[in-house]
C-alpha cells in the first residue's frame, strides 16, 4: 500500500533540485507537484532510473522533501531531452 504525499512536498522538492527555473512563471504549487511526479515517472518508465535506485536515493535522506529533492536532482542529471 502506498503513502499519499502532499503536493507541497513535491513542489518544494522540485524547487530545491533546481528545476523550478525550467518551468514558466505563474504556475501553481499543484501544477509544480504534477510536473515533479511526471518527471519521476518519465525517468522511471524510460529506464533513466530504476525503482531500486529511487528507493536508495530517498532512503538516504531524513525527510520527504529532502528525499524528493535528491531524487529529482538524480533524474535531472540522467534525463536528456531532444
């Protein structure tokens, strides 16, 4: 069974990972959270990160925001867009 993570946690993780600047202005926290979730899913589904790697990265952190920030930073390093 999964755990529900608040959108504000995803949005803050996105900001701390340095990805907020990649999105335009005037975006709600909800949209930022959706973008963070989508980026993680994209990276996993396309083989940029494995599920065990995601768990390992997040497991090394103290809280959810720090964990998502670290995971998004890892994704940022690995994903290349055309």
